[in-house]
C-alpha cells in the first residue's frame, strides 16, 4: 500500500505539471512554445513512469498482456523520456532557438537510440519470472538484462548530471530582474539531484552484484524512493516564476490576519465592558463567511465600541481628563500610555454613571472632554482602542480616578 501511494502521488505530480502548463502551451505564440512543449511532455512521461512503477498497476499490466516484467520495461523507457524532456527544456531555457534545436536534436536522437537498444536487449533476454519491485537487483547478473539495466542507469545518470549543470549555469546567467526565474532554475537543479542520487545508488548496487556483494536493499528499495523526493521540488520549480512574485503580498496578508486576530482578542475586554450599554448595537453576522472572517469581526468590534462610547460621552466629566492627565504625568508614563489610561479612566467613570442613571451633562461640559475622533483612519482608531483596552488592566488606572468619583461609584 505504501509503495502504491508513493508512486501514484508522484504520478499525480507529473499529471499536474501537464495540466498546469497545457493551457499556456495552447495560448502561447509559436516562438514561446519551445520552452513549454518539453515541459508538457516531461509531465506526461513523468506520470507514465511513476504510474507503471506502482505495484498494483504492474500486476494489472502483467495480467492483461501476459508479458512478464512489461511494467519495469515501460518504467525504464519512460524514465529515459523524462531525461530527454528535462534536457530539452533546459537547453531551450538557456539558448536561442537555432542553438537550442541543434543541441536538443542530439539529445533526442541519443535518447531514441538508448530506448531502442533497451527494447532489443529486453527482447533478447531469457524468459524470467515477474519481479517488479526488485527488477534491478533480481536481474543484475542475467544475460542481456544486466546490459539493459546498466545502459539505462548510465544514460539516466549522464543525462541528469547534464541537466543539473545546465540549470546551475543557466541560473547564474539569468538577469537580475528575473530573480524568481533564477530561483526556479536552481530548484530544478536541486530536484534533479535526487534523481542523480537514485542513479548513483543503483549503479553501485548493480556493479556490486557483479562482484558478489549484496546491496539489494539499496538498489531495489532505497534508490526508487529517493527519486520520488525530487518530484515536489520540480513541481515547485516549474511554477515558482508565476506565483513567486506574489509571495510578499501573501506574507503581508498572513501578517495582517495575525495582527487582526491579536487585536480582536485584545479588544474583547473593552467590548465586554461596554456591551451592556446597549446590547442591541451588537452586529449579527449574516453569512458563514462573515462569522469566520477575522477582519469582519474586528471591523464591527471597533464600530460597536465607538457607538457605545458615543452613548457615554454625555456622561463624561470634563474635569476628570485634566486631573487624570496630571496624575499620569506625575507617575512619569509615556505620552501614548498616559493618553490611553486617561481615556480608560473616563470610560470607567462614565460607565458607572450610566448604570447609576446619572443625568447627562451640559453641552459646554462635553466640549472639554477628549472623545474618540471619528476622523481617524480605521487603523489609527483600532490602535487607539487596543491601547485603551490594555489600559483597563493597568495597575496605574485606579490612581488616576479622583476620590470623589470612587465615592460616587459606591453610593
């Protein structure tokens, strides 16, 4: 089950490459298609190679055709196709059209020769039992199949070593204004290193078998799983040039979401304290999206708090702000913290007066009372209210409220 899952997930990555790039291939002008076409082809052969590598698929291929080890043959043939597609892709990245075609043609001819030779060697090999998972090590010393295996791994290793080299050189030559393309090319090289490691491990295991040294576990089980590790990196590499430039805005969005959630939590004590002024002012979300949106909840929390504070303004004491400000200055508090504490003290006193049913003050008294400024931008207003909410828990707050207000609160 584990082997099936690993191979089928890798096959899905190959299919994703093809599906992701096919619309771009169909829309692109003729000259631009030379860099997209090998990518689509590479996605297809990657899908096919990992698809037939899954044990369940291999068993079905054997049952349908009656040919022993057909799936391993297809896996090796398609893997050479992956090598050719990767080399052609990188060459079209690095060179202009005439030079890229000249070099790509040699790659394609070489790949065709290797595939043909592998098919001939497989046809000439003696009839053997089905050995899908450990095909490499089971037949490392079998006539014709041994040559088949070593030819495949040598071609595979040389091809991907060339891909890594071309990618690294191409990344270095990429203009500075295309840094995400440079990163994508380097990620391609890093992803291909896993396939190089797969080939190296396999070649060492096969050669060791010729000399009677058993490295079957490494060749049959470790090496194939190593190559699957490079597929996600390659999937990221071929697409990062398109979505990479948007990452800073994504990071900013995540940062905004985090700070909004933090401020929403910090405002809750102030919101809870003021809620009983008029619970009908609480805004009820209408949709599921509104219920789970942090930005929505924060916006309405700020609006509701300001609405309640507006209701309390008529009960504000104009002299309290002056007294509280002097006491905050005597303590030596910073200006911003002192302003938040003064407003928190006014809210405390006005709230007590509200629940005692105290009469409203005159308009002249209200003019001297610092009140929330509706002209502030939302972010500024939000920051001010967060500071006030935190000031409610400050140990300095009781000392800012004059004694007569404390006495009134107990009547």
